[in-house]
C-alpha cells in the first residue's frame, strides 16, 4: 500500500448491489478475488485505473468508493518542508 491510507466502501457497495460476491466483482473489474479482499481490508491501494473500474462497476463516482481521511474537515495536514517553508 502507498503512504496514504484510503478508506473504501467496497464491501457496503457490494451488498447494496444484490449482495455481489467478491469473485463477481473481481471478474467485472479484471482482478483476482484476493485483490478485492486486500482492497476491502485496506491492505492495498488501487491504481487510479482500477479505482475508476470499481466505481463504474457500482455505477457511482470514485468518491463514493474511496475516501481520503486526511481530506476530511478537522483532519490535520502535515507541513511539507520545501522552499519558503523554513
């Protein structure tokens, strides 16, 4: 997984779409069931391409599937050291 922890709604969306199985979703988006398991558990951050394929599979926008906790109101953003920041 990358340095950014993403939250996702994949499990909830699967159940809202006729209790779709992990295997069915995996086949729809062209990955293995193990990839879906890792995504749901938050152990894997998808490529941008896969994130869009997942959103299309559910008929929703990408933001309905993935959320960045750091972008929520009240979340602290770490300062980045760079020119002019010190």
